[in-house]
């Protein structure tokens, strides 16, 4: 492993030398701009990871890690260990997190790999621009990455420089307005912001169902995890795989969880920690995605993790953490009202506490999605409402909680105007604008918040300021 890192380091230095000098100088000299965003949380995670010299438990994954554990609680019931929450963004990929963590692992450490169940996190997927943002304050960590990731990062320097310069030239420091900010992390790397309950429409993100199917596991990633575990074992430490929390209401092929587990068990050269069925939790325990827990869910998840580790280590002390009640789903009605000018343009389906738009019955070039119908808040519109329609401009008010994928396919939409100061309050998938030529427009005050939002960053190049 060390020899391999030496070869990779030499290769990367050669690659760096081949990059135009001015590009490198610009890259190294530009001031940081992402320190207040969610990416900015990586700095303290890396610092903690490498500064702890005592025995530690390192929990590696995506954003489900900081949204699911209470590290201080784990340390209380496993006092011989320090805990490092080493999860940030699934969009970084799992591969990079393993490489970044490896150099910090010491004798008697415990490493828990717990990626979300998706084709992105269970593969060698890697996003160099996202990595530049996450390592902006720790550029030296570049040398801990494998040769492919280094080469991708080098190739993406011009794009990254251009994105930073666009902020710097406007005097803007991207500043999130919701939970997805560096300030939301505590000293352990956990999300410290209280999350009272599930804010998703009907308690589930239907744009991103969980597909429990072994076909989504990339064999190369299995090899990566095995190589990592073998190298960690060589240091005198131990690696485990553990399932991340999964929203029961979002799961497809739930009966395949056993075969999924059996497949992993047969391929991994290290143990799986805990019962996979304990990872499937009711929707009331979740917050804003099918993997992110609310504050009550964190207590229950951390208790389960503590017990799994104790069982593995043959620790018999009691875990006297009281169970907590499931919080109710958040009621979508805040008592506010908004623009109802276009109320008669649609047909509606009334539910207990909310209304869904089911059909567009009157067309116009510009339409504002109404706020209320029969005194109930309108929370969403079906995916086919605007498909293949002539509408060019749609205004979304802050009552809408979910935008379905492919909602504007085949339409003439050019302007999707969002008037909501909290990007995190609107669920959105990866294919919202597919089949359309639309751009997303927000106010100047919300521009950087949307461009760096957990939900909306994937559309950052398509998000513009309302003129």
C-alpha cells in the first residue's frame, strides 16, 4: 500500500508539472469561497480525523452519517474510543472518503463503512468539482487520493477556477440559508441543528426511491473496500460494513434485502456489523431525505450502533438510553397564504391536510402555482401537469414541497421562478428539467444559497438571478 502511494505521488507530481503554471498559481492563490457551505464542514472533519491519537471509531459514508449519529452519545457508552464522523456528501462518492481516511487509521481503531444504498455510493463514482470544494481548505489532502482522482482534479482546475472567480468578481461568498451549512456541524462532525420531524411530502422522497438490488453494487467498489480493509488490518485496525438508515416508505424490492446482504457477505473480506433489517426505519424517524434522520431518529440509530459495536467487542455494560417516541409528520400548513390568481387553471385532489394539483385545464404563457384550495395548502403538482404544454413561465411559491422529476418534459418552459427562501424545504430529484430548455430563476439574495444547496447544487449551472 505504501509503495503504491509513492508511485501515485510521483505520477501526480509529473501531472501537476504538466499543467500550465498560471493555472496552478491561480488555483493556489484564489481565496477560499466555500468555507460557509456544507462543503466547508470537511475541514474540521479532516482535522479531527488526523489529530486524534487515541483509539477511535471512524464512521465513513455520505451525508447520512452526520444526519444519523450522535458521536458524543457513542463516546459516552464506548469511553475507550473517540468518534470521528467522516461523512459529508454522497455526491463526493465513497471512494474518496476511503482514500482520505486511510492515512489516519492507527492500531486498534475501528472503521465502519456505511454508504447509502445507491449506484452512486456503491461504486467508484467520483466528482472532481465537488472534491475541489470539499478540499478547498485542505488542498494537501490531494496527495492522499488515487491517481485517477488526482488526474480528474487536475483536469477540472480550469472549471473550478472559473466558478470561484465568478463568485469573487461579484464579491459573493456563497452563504446557505438552511441546514446545509458548515455552521450546522458540531465539533464531532455531526449535524447539531434540531430537526423536529419529517418535512418531506407524505414523509418520503418519491424522486429518489431506494432500490435494494445487488446489481447496483459495482464489483470494482467491492474490490476497493476489500483492499482498504486489508490495508487497515495491516495497521492493526478493524473494518466493518454497516447498512445506512433507510426510509421504509421509499424502498423498492424490500424482499431482496436478504439476498443483498448475502451477496455483500460473500464478497467482502471483512464483517458486516448488525442486522440489515434494523436499518429499515419508519418514515416518522426521517427528516428531509430517505437517508437523513430527524433528531429523534438520531437517538434510536445511535443506540443501535452502540449495541452493535458492544456485541462485536463483547462489551456487556448496559446501554441505558431511553427509547423515544416517533415524532409526527410535519403538518404542511403554516397558516400563511399567497397568490391564488391562477386557482381556476387547475383540477385538484384534496387529502387530509393538503392538496395536490392533478391537471392543467386552462393554459397561459405565465402561471403562478396557487397557494390554497378550499382553505387547504397546495403542496405539489403531479409530474404530468405541465408536460407537453405551452406554458413558458411558472412561478413556484413557498407552499410547494416537492417537484417531481420530468415535470416539464416536452413543454415550452423557459423560466422556472422559485420564490422560496429555504431551498432545503423543496424536494427535488436529478431529472427535474429533463426534456425542457428551462432555467431556474431565484432572487439575488437566494442565488448562492440555491447554487450550493444540498438539493439544488446539481442544477447550479442552470440557476440564474431574476432580472
